């Protein structure tokens, strides 16, 4: 006598058998209700007759998406024993506020369509031969908001928290000094963006667009300095998030700790239309280790452009914020805009000399997700010239301990006479070097690099012409850039000349993206991507990683940590300037010893 449990299992199994020219093909997924974003599901299949090495599993959300609007795909041949027509794969899935479905398609080399390619010029799989599709997979309701991340407001005693919900209903932030006493409550404001706000494809097409949900923004206030606070976000009706904690800022601290990186992106467990960044997981792993080792000290993360590499594929923003939540929910996460957040053909500021720099790198997003999913200090903005809201979070600054941090936009106008130029001039001239002896400036496209991307040459010349005099005159300590996916440290430099009194420039775009050669080649060594290395370039490496900044009132140390071992591979120390005279004038005491490992 067959048991009731076995009968139900057999019935469940038979419900998802699909007959095709390949015989009886079945698929089932476990679990069908996922607990939280990022948890794994396992997809099982059997019954594929004469399997092809190119047969593939498509990932779909919403579940009613057309066949060619998959989010990603996995070749069945990645599963052990796929030749038998059966197999399974496990992958984490991110909650994008709609149900998932998995579909299996037959595809052979004779059907490869070279007119449908991904961003790396690989053929996208064909959807002509559907073999089977799964039932819908959903997420457990009532678990509260997701994609929680913090940011400083620039004001003492405050911490901003942002998160995403599916419905935009009233949500709050509750916080306090212990887990059991989170008695302080603040509300949130809500924003969102629509498909019509996107400026170009794929962001405004069915292939790339997904509902981004509702973005909530609340500010915790009246925080005591350098204390661990516990907090939750959510509501009684929609559920509350996990309990997170952070160390409150102390603007008067005699120590500053920060983690600085660029061009990180996000990893996905499947292939998709644009390259994703597997190495980003290692970067997050090591930074999380460092945060835990610091203990009860305030810190921050600084990401100098090319944030998620979504490039118009909306779900990659969800993937990115889910991936960084373990660190961004614990320390403030600060950003500046990069080409892959913004650039599109009709962007408002595109002078003739920049035509080779500003292309379609933003995938039609025109800065909208970047502007609304983050909220940085200040109120900088530039109109898009379209229905899209003005681009935010372009240039701003704040103090943290002994460092004055400045963020710039290399994607919008920065030349003399612009609002950004006037901001930088006034900001640098207003820094109290007795309070914050170090000034760290950050932007995406570098002023100095020996990387091999020639299209930015004219833009770099304008950065040197317009902005470098401000950096030199105001004795900026350190300048950090991304865009080139390597690490490179220059001497203290001005107009390509080394000097201890000049700012030290460092390219830190090595946190995840890997899509460019290492360095320019020599004519007589065309295959050797090591040379030339001019004397101004003191250290460079193609190793993935991030940098760690630790500053006291006497010195600032920037260390380069490699992802392959979590160890320091290069470091530079910069001594604090001497403030002299009643007028607050300063003279540099030198850039300090250069330490290498």
C-alpha cells in the first residue's frame, strides 16, 4: 500500500513532466518558498534524451517573463553526469519582489545566432526549444525590508539608513544602545523610479527593466559618540528586518579608519547579458574580516565609482545591495559616480574633447538608480535634460576624525566656472587643518595612470589643467581614483613631476572588475603587459584587492590588501602638515616614508 506522503511526492513530481521530442522531461525545485534574499534553491531535472552540451537552464523573474527576457542562464553541462539527461544545480536567488521560474531549453551549435551577443561578444542562448518549466518559486512573506545600508549625513550624532520594500507602505527605524531596548523610532521617506525615467536601452527595455521596489530613507539622530547602536527597519504589518548594529560617528576622534576601493561590482551564480564580477565576493570577505577586527571604532567604506555594473540590467542592483548588506549595514557606505552608473549618448555635458570618453557605459540608466538608491551628504545635482530626475550624489565632503573626505564627479562638468569647480575650490580653502590635518580627494576617472585606455587622454589633460592646481595649492594629502582595474601608486606628483610637497595619487579600481589588459606595452615587447613603468609610478599590481586607510594626528597610512591572501602588499605613509602662523597657513613637512611589502 503506497503511503500518502509518497503519493504526494509522486504527484508533485508528475505535475512538472513535459513531453517533447526529447521524451519525458521533468523539473522540480527545492525549496519552493525561500526564507530570505540570497538563500539557495536546488533545481533538479531528468529525462532529457540526447542532451546537448549547450542545453541550458534559464532563470526568470517575474515568472511570466517571455522566454528571451531571462535574467540569467546556466548550461546543464555544469552538472555532474549531465550526459545521462539528469542533473541538478544549486544557486542563491535574490528577492526582486516577484516570483521566479526556471525553464530548460535545448540548444545546439547549429542554432547559434551571432546577432544576439552578450557584452563580451558571446552568443546568447536560443529559446526555440523549450523542454520543461518549473512551478513558481516565491519568498517567505513578513520578513521585513531588505538591502539595508548606512551612510553618514555629515552632521554629528546622525546615521542614515536606506532599504527597499515591495509596496512602499509606512516603515520605521527603531534603534537603541542594546538589542532589548531599541526605544528610539524615526520614520522614513519613500522614493522610486520608473521604466520611463531610464534614458536608453537596455534600462528602458523589457530585457533590462525590473521593478526596483520602493526605496526608504531614514536618519537616526541624537547618537552618542563612538557607541555601538542596534537597529531594525520595517513595520508591524510588513515585518521587521534582522537586528543590525553600527558604531556611531565621532567627528572629533583622533583616529580615522576607512576602506577604499573602486570598480567592485557584484557576483552572480549564473551567466547574464553583461559580465559580472566574481572577485567582488573576496573583497567583501576581507573587508568584513577587517571590520570585525576593528571592534568598537567608527569606520567607513568608500567606493570610487563603477558601483554595481548593472549597466541597465535592473536586477543586478538588487544583487549588489544584497551582497554588500553584511558590511554596508554595519558601516557607512559612501560612493562617487562612475561611467557605468551614468554615461549615455545624450548626456548633457559632452564637450568635443570628451567624445571618446563618454559613451553608453551606463546602459541607459543615466544615473537614476545611483541617485535614488544612495543619499550622500550635500545637495549637488545636475539636470539630465530628460524626464529622468536630476542626477544626485555628484560632489560632496565631510569630516571624519582627522580626515576631510572629498568626493568628485568626473562624469559631469568639472572645469573652471562650473558649480563643481567652485565647490571644490571653496571646500578645500575652508578646511581647518588643525582639526582635520589630512585631506583625501576621490573621483572615478584618474588624473594619473599608466593604464592602457587611450580614450581618456584628453579628459585626464583637463583634470590636470583645471583641478590639479586646486589640489596642489591646498596641500591635499591623498587623491584616489578608480576606472582602471588595477592598483597603482604614484609619488607625490604635480604636472608629472615628483615632489614630497605634492599630493600622492593612487588608482584603486581593483576590487572586482577584470575586463582590461594590465598595462601599456612597449613597441619592442608587444605581448609584455608590464612596461613602460615611468619613474613617477612607484608600485603597481594587477592583483584584486582594496585599500585600508588608518590616520592619526601625526600620519596617514594607506595599505593595499591583496584578495588572494588578505595580506598587505604595498603601503604609503604621509605625514601631517605643519600648521603655521595665525592665518592658519600650512607648510608640508614632506610626504613621509614610502613603505613597500
